[in-house]
C-alpha cells in the first residue's frame, strides 16, 4: 500500500487535448502540470475554432501524461470523444454539438494499446 502511494506521489500529470480528423492532429492544447497530485482535477476550458463542414469528422483526444523533471512525457491513459468513440463518449459529443453551453462529464481513461511492429525480414523456423 505504501509503495503504491509513494509511486503516485511522484507523478506530475497534465492533459494534452488534440482535435483529430482520422489519424491527423489538427490542433492541440495542454493543461497546467499538477505537481505531486495523486488525484488531479483540471477545471480548464479550451476553445477551438473548427469549420462547420468538418465538425462531424473530427474527434477530441485527451491524453493524460506524466511530466518528468527531465522533460519527458509518459502516457498514463487516454480517452477519445467523438463520433468514432464508445457509446458514452458519443453521447457526450452529441450533447456538446447540440448546445451552446459547456457540457462537463467524467470519462474513464483507457490504456494505450501497444503497437505490434512487424519485422521486414521473415522469421526462420527450425527444422524438426
């Protein structure tokens, strides 16, 4: 229990906010770093100018990262909000599109799935 708390006391989290269309990141913003915060909450608003013609094609990617003293940012988790997201995030996205006021909602973070790298050279199998 103490090790768990100690590890998380060393985290300096921040959130990177991206507007994406497909795999392309169109715009980005970042929150402030929450120094040594075990359960951080950010109460920051971001405004993006998005042309109406692409509004239904974009999504919002939120990445929670640990900002180390050496300047490296390690991904802790992410959530995507938009038409390609899960049911709860799509509902949030549709609510944001249909109202002129801010819509706040809690979302669960997903872990980054490790990418599978394919080898360019075929693997050799031993003859038995």
